């Protein structure tokens, strides 16, 4: 009888199967856990991208809205011959209500020959003390030099505290004159660096954006034509910190760090403002756990950027709560499977041991029975339904002088064919 592996290796075989099943189950658990974790991370990344894009769009839109307001003001002066103070105040005043919008201004071109008549007309509006003045880059008043042309501030809203800028020739300031010339030459809005105002050095987070207004309304095609057609400059003063903070505060999504960067500056000087949950500021962006979000904003021919990253708290709130339990559940199921399989294998081993025991007992009984039958002094035979011998004991074969096993498969008549003296009636009686 062939023995199974369990009978040959009753212990090692079972353990080999259990170890193999355990490894397979643990590998499956690891694969499922990784697949679910990857899918959850992908969903988390998408969720972060959506939230970060919303935050960046809020910041960008708040700035772009003011650039659009400046363009609207630019079109106003291009569409009419003159705009008086009341019309300017009524038109531009409502645009200043947003957080971070410090004001708008109008700087007409004043040729040197027209300076006296300009100042006389302006005194009718601003009083007898009005005169074109100049300040250096630090805001200190300096003597007015004789120049070919001037760009003094004639209108400014809100008037308080911007009344101190009335009459200041911004074209003479070293950090404003190049902006005005660049705007005239290109016909585009041009932005200054982040820095203090000429009239208030304490306001260090401001950006001045200037836009040219030409006679006739349209932008002339060449630089020389643009220089000849310039009528004046409209400007906007933005507090980047206030606009950035207001945009972040208006987002219902919490747990996101946001950073405002001026990418035209050297890398170590690019960070302008940081917004962290709780209002704490950081010196530089930290590495985001799932990667950061970067969006660029063009402000007056300068490239700014908004970077958003997820905080650990945001990741914890938005992560799938079930993923950490997958390995635990897989391990538990593996343990239950191994326990069940161990029980099955033990029962099988016990059943095979019982079969072996009973088989050995049957073999022993068969051998005893065969020994008894073979040694009985009587003839014992067994036939099929055709009277062919299936079994005969030794006494039968010895009584006829036959070799052992020679009668198996033969009928009675075939066996006794070699004994012609045998009475046929006796043979028939035997068959019956």
C-alpha cells in the first residue's frame, strides 16, 4: 500500500504546508494593503490638488481683480479728453474697498513749459500750497530739479492718507522713474519690487503698478510713437501681505500652508509671505508630505508664485481611516486560516493513521484466515457464476496431484478433463 506524504512525514509535511499558506496569505495581504494604500494616496493627492488649486486661485484672483481695476481706470482716461477729480474719486473710490488695496492715482504728463500753468490749475483744487515736489528713494523731500517733463500725482484715492502724495513727481524717484519709462515704452502694466512707499517708509510690503495712458486711446505701434503720445500714468498701490492674508483667511479649507514668492528675486530672497494655520509665519516652505502645489501669477511683467502644501493635520483629517487596519485584518484572517487548516490537517493525519491501523489489522486477519484455510485437511474452493475457480486451498491441489495455482480460472470440467475415469454424474452433482 502506498503511503501519503503525511504518513511519511507526519509533522514536517504539515508544517511545510502551513508555512507555505502563511507566506502566501501574508504576501496577498501585503499586496492588497499596498494597492489600497496607493489608491488612497492617489485620492488624497487629488483632494489636495483641488484644495490647493482653490487656495491659489483665491490668492491669484484677489490680485488679478486689482489689475483689472487698474486696466478699467486706464480705459477711462483713454476714452475721454479730461477726467476731473470728482469723476475720478467717484469712479475709483469703490475699487479701494478690498483688503490690501492701498489706492489708485493719476499722474498726468507735465512738460517743463507747462509746469507753471499746471501748478496754478492744481492750486484751485488742492490749495495755494500746491507745487510739484520730489522725493528720493527713501521718501525724503528734495529740491525740485529742472526737468524736461514731470509726472506728478494729481489725483489719489483714498485721499487719506494718500494726500501726502499729491504733487510728488514720481518720475524723479530712482525706484519709480524707470517703471514709468518702461510702461511708456512697452504700453504694458509694470510692477515695482516689494518695498516701502515714498510717502510712508513704514509700509514695506507694497507694490506699485503703473500703466500708461496715450492720447487717442490706443497703444501706438512703435516705441517712439508711444513716447510722443503719452498722456499720463495711472497707478495702483497694493499691500501684498494684506491681500495674501485676506485671500487665505477667506478659504474655508484649513490645514494648508501657503507661501507667496517673487520669482524675479534671487532664490534666497523670493519668499515674501507665509500663511500657516494658527497665524504663525515660517521663513521658508517646508517639504510637503504629498508634494506641493505651485501656481504662477504675472503681475506687471514680474513673475510671482503661490505655493501650497498640506500640513500633517490636514493629511490626517483627509486620509482614509481604514487603510492602517488592512494589515491587521489580513494578519487576523491569516491566523484564522492557519488555525482552521492546522485542524484539518490534524484530522486528516489522524484519519490516515486510523486507516493504516485498520488496514494492518485486516491484513493480519487475512493472513490468519489464509493460513487456516490452506492447512485445513478438507477441500475448500470458491467459484464464479461460470464455475471457474477463484480460489482453492492446498488440500484440493494436493489431493489431485496438481501444481499450486494451476486450477485458478478453470472450470470443474476443465480441471477434471485429465481424469477420464471420473463419474460424470458426480461432476454434475458437484456443480450443483
